[in-house]
């Protein structure tokens, strides 16, 4: 009996998807688990595997068609069975897949008569816009030495000025007809300008010489950039989350010396394996273990009840072109640091290449947004619906700290948890952050 393939729901808020590419054509054999199609959602292009084995008997929609979730998109059956498509699925919901037709023999056409050569049409002169360009050769192999705005300089002077970052327009030349020569540029580098015919200093310091000059030509025109589907989806979800969920925030500063030392030792042991632990891997593990103690934050609001999730699935925000995706590490509390590292790295790579799989972005129960690699001191994050909390992580920085009454250098990292006040309160969030700190400040406990 034929099986019906439907548009999968690749996320709790997905309503429709676009068939980007059929990996299998009509008449081709497909096995369960093989790639069947690439489907574009609001978030990414997802590779969808076949749930059935057999022959692709009918593609009900063509590439580029937008189809609601759970609507039929293809039929898989045996090679010899008779299939009544209309009786099986009803009228198609999208543009049908094109059926290849044999190429017809082209009819011979009479040779066209030779056409007269077109008469040249005078093209109106276009306005000329002056822009900085390299000096043109004057025919003897040397550049003429003229710069925009009437500034004249020898090729050697221009080269030295370019290497040293000197603005030639701010230098007075002592050469013939006021041309800037090598000694004028060298004088400017020492803090003065060689005036025409003299060796007096004009008093222009190096900071003034490096001041950018106004750009030539008109400013760039305004550019209207349409929002991508991903950007629109992010906007809808963040507006909904910010308006519907009463956020509150708790910030904690973590001691990171022990994590950084343990990471250094672990990476030395992993050298040559192609693996490398990141600070974020330790954070994921610490958060996952802390959520065991505070299941109220590993939760989501479900009507008039709080749904506490049994599994601890940590989502990591990954920057992609024109937006971000949250890739999910399931059961992070049960994984080792190496397993977490490999899982996050592989899924982040697929997200950045636009080839995520449905399991990569589904099922998170708590999210982490880490901007530490961008030298961010601290920030707050908006909840990732329907989750009750999200952690915003800043950079680990070496800063002055007070120990035993003395100021000494120490590594510190700030992180802020955003929590839905309908689900939890400040005291619980603060205790959760203390539990995370306990793991990060004693990282050996995370591997025992």
C-alpha cells in the first residue's frame, strides 16, 4: 500500500514550509532514512529524511512551493502498484512537480534575411563624478604626481605617505611648483611640515596629520533591505516573548581561574585529535547540572500550569547569516564535556552552512546566549519561547579583584539569567546562579 509523505512540522511555531529541492525524483528508489527533500522554514533549510522505503511514485508539489504542515507532498509505494492520487490525497495543495517531456524535433525555419547594420545612436554624455584614483602615467613610465584637489607629489613621496599613514593634503611641498617630495613627508612624520622653500615647522602634530579628510563625491544612497524569513521569524517570536512574558534578571560574577586552568590541561591532552574544549562547553555542563537542582527553571508555561521537563536539553544560540538559530544538545546533564563539545560544534557548523537537521533545533528546555568571544562585558537576553529562562554570558576577563585585603589580578565572567516571572522568582533564580557558580568554580566535580 502506498505511503503519503506530508510536510513535517520542524518546530513548535512552524506553520508552513517551502520545498527547496527534491533529492529524489519520481521513479527513483528511496530507503527509509535517506535524504528525500530540503525544506526551507522560517529558520533554516532543513534536510528531511524519508520515513518510508519504496519508489517515489508521485511528487505532489514542485520545488519552490509553499505547503502548510501536515499536507501531502509526495507518495511512496511499490513500483508496480496502481495508485489513484486523487482518491488517496485529494486535490494537490501546491504547484505540481514538473513532469519531464521528451524534447520535440525543432522545425526547420527559413534563413532570416540579412538585416542592415544598425545606425549608431548618439549617447548623451553622462555627468562625471570626481573620485580618488591612482595617478595616471604621463607616458614616460612615471606617474604625473597630481592628486585630487590639486595636490602634487612625487611617486616616492606618495609611497612613503601611504606606508606611514600621512595625509598628503595636509603636507606643504618644497619641490618645484609646490610638489611634495620625500623630505616633506619625512618632516611631517617627525611632527612638522616642510614649507615651500623653507625648513620651518608649521606646528601640525601627528594626531592632526592622521585626521581623516572629508570623502570626495556624494554620500551613499539609502538602501532598503527586505527582512529575510529568518529575521521576520525572530522578530515575531521576540516581540511575543517580550510582550507576553514578564522578564526579570539576575546577574552573577563567576570566578573562572579553575575552569581556564582545567581547559588548558584538557586541550593539551587532546592536542592532535582535532578536538578542543571551549569555555562554553564548561558553561553548558554547569548549567545542565544546576538545572537538576532547580527543575522549575528547566520548564515552560503550559496554560495555567508549569511543565517541568524531565530531560535537560540545552539550546545554544548560534549566529548565522541575517540572524541566529538555537541548536540543541539533548540530555546535556548526562554527557561528558567532550561529548558536549562535539555535539555543539557539529550542529553549529550545520546551522552556519544552512543544512540543519530537524533534531538539531528542536526540543530545547533552557537556552544559553554566549557573546563572550566578542569582548562583551555583560548583557541580557530575551526568553526563547516557550522556555522559562535563558542565560546571557559575557567574556571571561582578567580584572583587579580583592583577595585577603589585597588587590590582585583575577579572571571573572559575568552572566545574567532572564526568567519568566510567572514561573519563578528572584530568590530561586539567584540560587540557581549560585549552583552554576559552584560547578564553574570547582570544575573537577563536573567530570567525576
